[in-house]
C-alpha cells in the first residue's frame, strides 16, 4: 500500500462505531466497489453461472440495514451480483459462501461488541478470512481514489437477490458435524444466543437433534445484542443451568463465532477446557492431525502438560483466531482455538464456529457417557495471574531499566515447574499485560509485584 494511505482493516476486518468513519454508509459503498473489483480481478471467470457473486450476511444490529444496503450498492455498481442471506452466524456466512460457490462472502458484525459498534469482514470463496495482501489492495483502491475511474456500463450493473434457505443450509451443515446416528435425546440444554445472529440456528439444531432446549437471548431488537447476556456475561447462564437442572449450557457472542459452555454443576467451561477435552478425545481416537493442538500465548500452561502427557503437543500463536487459523492451514492441523471461545474444528469449519464446537463436545459426552463436569477434570489448570498496567507510552520493555532481567529471572524460576511468564503491550489499549503461570499462586504474586513495579515507575500513568 502506498505511503500516506490510511489503514481501515484491523485484525478482524473493519470495525468501529456505527455511522462514524470508517463504519459509515459512504465508506461501506467504497469498500463494496473496491472489493468487487478486486474479487473480479482475482478470478476472471465467475465460479457459478452468470456474473460474479458476493454473499452478504449480518448479525442483528440496527446499523446492519444501513451498511448492508450501502456495501451492496457498491458491489452492484461494479457489475457483480449480490446474494442477501439475512441474519446468520459468521461461520454460517462462510459456509454459505462455499455452498453457493460464490466468489466472496461479507459479514456485517462487530462480534462481541455493543450494538452501537459494527464492522465488515470478508471471506474468500473457500470460506477462509481474507488475506492481508488482498485487504491492502482494497484499501489502496478506496483511499487512492483509483476506484472512482472504474465504472462498468449500465448494461453490466449487477442484480441483488435475497435467498430464504441460507439458515436451513447452515443448520444441516452444523448437524452433519456430529457422527451419523448420534442424537441428543434425553439431554436438557440451556442456550443464551446474546440476542445475536444465532438466535434461530442454535436452538433449532439442538431441538432437531432431540434435546430439550431452554432458550434465552433470542429476542433481538437491534440494540440489545450482547447486552448483559451471551458469552460476555456468562454469569446468567451459569445460574440458569443450575435452575433448569440442565446437562449443559451454551453461550454465544453476537455473531456466534465463539462459545462458552457451562457444566451440569453450573461452572464455566472456556476455550482452554474445550481444547483439552477435544484434544484428548481426538488423540485417543487417532484423529488429531500430527497429534497437535494450536492455542494462543494466552492459553493456560496446564493445556500443554495434559496434551503432552497423552502423547501430543501444543503449538502457540499470538492472540487472535486469525493467527490460529493461519498456523492450522500452514501445518495442516485440525484443532485450534482461544480461551475466549473461538474454536476451530478444521475437519468441519474454516473459521471459529460456536455451534459446531458445542456439538463436538456434546458428541464426546455422548460417546464417553460422561458429564461435562467429569470431562473437564481430565486436565489440571495452572494458577494464572494476569496484571494490567495502564501506561502513558509503549516504550519497548528492553529499554526499561531492569524489567527484562526480572522477566528472565521469573522464567528461570517458573519454567522447570511447567510455568511461564509473558509480558506484552495490549494491541488495542494503552496497557502492559503481564501473565504469570505456575503451580503456586503465592509465587506468581511475588514475581508480579517485582516485575510490575519498575514498569509503573517508568511508563505507568499516575
């Protein structure tokens, strides 16, 4: 991208406050024009019949209507057809893009953020997220003004259609991720859809598989997405699982690309638990490719020990499901995720899929005839201490007096016990984050105080 041009793509597409740049109708229209042009250039021949096609899905935010219409206008103006599929989980949009043999997919969502945020994510024809190089091409066309000189004739303008079977396609796809013959007969399940994109899909799948389902967060009004519900506020579903004497709780975020679970005792089961349960089960069955689980640097060190003890290993990436998926693709692996609940079962999904992940755990519960609480005891979580230090500037830690020396000392003390130390600056906030893990919390607190002190003294805010 040329020097001086702005950057609007973040780590997960374009995101920000709705109706404030870059999440405005004007910029969405330009993005639609630029993306349509880039996708046409990538494949001169459409994958389907007729013109090139781009699928557009969204979550339940009020601003989705505005952005959907703006970005589709841009796409149509470039001679590319649009397929509207309405509210659908992000992984559902990725799947429908593949299923319809479209040339690209777009989902309008801000995931777990409040309703007044929104965003735009792009998918390749194969359902994987867009490569950074292609994002840069789109940005360059938008901000250089070059796209303004590219205008197909009136005869070539695209058409828009709305299809009604996208939800049904995704439901059947999700159900097929369970082994043939496995049902959920006899299971009581509580679901919190966060008033988001999964408000129809997840309850429908569970009921069709035979479960008794108690549904919350399924009344979206455009402004209540993620509000005191869903995976951002799991305390409510923990209580409801206990109240309903359910076997399991399933809690999504707004676009349902992540999931947190609750066991029958009302305890939260996070992404690390899911990776441990699924990884150990897949190792036992011989289905874990290269006997390797992919996690991020924030996953608990106990995961490494449990997987290693069973004959496997854990590979780690920087924070972000995009990094997890990139490594999985590079190494041809089939299980990865984050403790936040982004979980990628590569044999089924191209992106984090909260519903498919929940179904995999339900399948393991059925095949092993064990409760989720029992399965969660198959590994031991190390005590973990995360300390956030507000900073006025992100000076490299190597340039701060004594900090890296203390980090090295802590690592030397914790490593032999299976623990670790991780110090980094937040990518989105003015904070330094120190993560310590080890068998003894008292030792972690001692090292945290020693390392955080000089950081606060030198770059901390008052």
